[in-house]
């Protein structure tokens, strides 16, 4: 029996990460531009975001000004509840 890797990642604590990257291009240094990026990542260290930002710094000419991060766990304890009763209907 195989376990879905997305489900396994959620159980390990991965959640939906949205990052807004504000950056400046060399040809328009006074203009602040925005790039949105989403992935599943593990808070609080964010290894996927760290890899992406390392790639950005190495490969993209736009100098990063700021990064805003929003993270939501996909499975939270509040989503699991025990049933208090049972209703039987005909």
C-alpha cells in the first residue's frame, strides 16, 4: 500500500506558503516590482522558500528588496473531532 506523498507532507507539518517578493530590476532601479509565488513548505524554517530565494539571487538580475510570507497549515488539530453521538435514520 502506498501513501500519497502530498498527504504525508501535510501530516509532517507542511502547509501552503505564499510569498510576495518585492524586487528592483537594474534598468529601472526606482521601480519596485512584485512577484507572487506559492508552494507547500515547512514552517518555520521554510526550506523550499530558502531554495527558491537562493536560485533567485543566483539566476535572476532583479535585486530583492523585501519578502512577505503567509503560511497556512493544511491540516490543523481543529479539523479532527470525535463524534458525540450517532443518528440512525431509516
